[in-house]
C-alpha cells in the first residue's frame, strides 16, 4: 500500500471511529424510550392480533412500552416503506409478513422498498397455515370434490382474496394451477368483506387464516375443506391437509416476523432477538397464539432471513404464469 493510500485509509478509519463509538453507546443505552411496532395492515386482522399478543410481553422484557401502529395499504407496502425510511435505532420496527417480504416484490412493478436491502431480520415470530374454505351450502364436501367441480365447470367458479397479489390470492392461484382449475379471481379489501360474500354464496371458495376463520367455522356458516400447510393444525387435528386430501405437495403458510431498518446496530438487533425469544417461549404468549391456530417459532435472525429468501423465490413462478402485476 502506497504512503498516500495508507494515509487516506488511516484518516478514514479515524473518522469512522467516533461514529462507531456513538453507535455503540446508543446500543448500550437501548432502550430508553418507547418502541413502536408498525403493523402494515388494518387493525383486527391476524397480523394485528399476533402483534398485540407479543407487544405487552416484549415491553415487560425490555423495560419500556412497546406500542402498535397500524399503517395499512398496498398489501402492506406502505407500512413497510415507512419503516424502511425510519431511523435505524431500534425504536421503529416492522411486523413483516409473506406479503411485505415475499409476494410484494414479485407482483408490484415498482416497490418503494427492498425487502432484503432495506431491512435487517430480527426474529421469526409465528407460522400458521391458510385454510381452504367454502360456504356451508357448497356441494363440495372435500378438496377432491372442489377440484372435480372446478374441472367440470371451467371458468365457472369464483374465488376471493384480500386483494390482488396478497398471500391468499397467490395461494389460491397456486392451488388452481396445481389442480388444473380455471377459476375467476374476485379481490376484496380484506378478509371480512370477502367472508361476507363467501357465506352468502356469492363466492365459491377462498383461502383464509386460521384465526379469522375459526369463529365462522364454529358457528357453522362455512366449511373447511383442508389445511394448506405441510402438517395438520393443532386446533383442527381431524382436518386433513390439502396435500393429504388430493393435491400432493401443496403448501401455503402465513408467517409473521419482526424486522428493523437496515443499519440498526447489531447489539440492538441481538437484544431484540433474545428478548423476543423469551416472549415466544412464555406460556401466556404461546397459549394466546395457539388458540388462534398460530405456532410461535423464534430462533436466530438467520431463521427469518432464510424464510424471506425462500418466499421471494417461491412466488416468482406463479406470478409469471398468471401474469400478476400491480402499480403501487
């Protein structure tokens, strides 16, 4: 290394030291104010419910208040973009999902954030399968019945989603593709209005979360044909998976993870990870999640990073096949 280059390197190193020291000092002082978790969907949905189970217990572990802020819109993209642009100090976190960190980057022509570059994974909070549901009056009593019905009426069935490009839209498109069913997509603004039309028989089938479907199942207004995950749900142990019931290999899971803006100091991320793992192991939180059919996961930040990478790759093929593109 030449003298000039060595001198420039030393100057750069010395200039970086105060910044590194300041960052470390802030990390050692963390947290000294309220921590905010942005839920990028409206209140009342599955993401919001899980966030509100975790937040108070995480606050106890951190010794600071942890609050929830709902910022819905564009399949979670608006809330995710807001967190991506927030200070990287650990005080603004994102409740990320398979939409914000999986489907969105595949379906939006332009996205105002990068799911990998703009975030640092903290911890995978939970995982749960979608359920394939039909109206109680549907002639389909099983997954095989629905596939046969769809094939006998090409283009005659309708399926609902929370919106174009949402996880239950792409999950249904994957189901249709694997089952060779030509069906018509009807997008809604969330689970509730879609469920209303499904119950009334205006929609033939849809995929929905366990937490939002259970009440309707218990009241007898819908029928669940199968669990979309790789194994049966603990809250519905007698219900077969879709893979078991006639479509081998089908798998669509809903997952939620905690993310921080890129550049958040590693000691802060490590602290959040360790404290959240304690929260997920607590009986109160486990019981609250399991009642909703949601399984706490936890583990290192690498577990969540791996989940993001697998989801980004998983949906690319079906998006190309069905030509699903959106403008934000």
